[in-house]
C-alpha cells in the first residue's frame, strides 16, 4: 500500500466494510478495501483505507455512524 493511504477501520464482516465505505464516499472521501482474508475459509480481516489527508474526518464519521 502506498504511504499516502492509511488503514482506518478493520473487521471480518464484509457488509460492515461496504456500509462504511459507502458512507465515506457519500461524504466525498475515497476509500479502498484491502482483503486480508484467506479466500477459501474467510478467516482474517478486511481493512478500509483512506488518503492521509482524510483520516481525521473519516474516523469522525465512522465514530458518529457506529454510535
């Protein structure tokens, strides 16, 4: 991953990642998913990353959404 991208959220639930990614993109924050799960058995984490300049806003929006 390039150094401009920062992991801001991780989970093993793909639906949660999709929901948060959509919410961030609605707020003009481009996000990418990193799939670190073993493909056959789906053990591991999914990470959501944003550009360094959007980290604070993205974390704020995630906290606000998940509360």
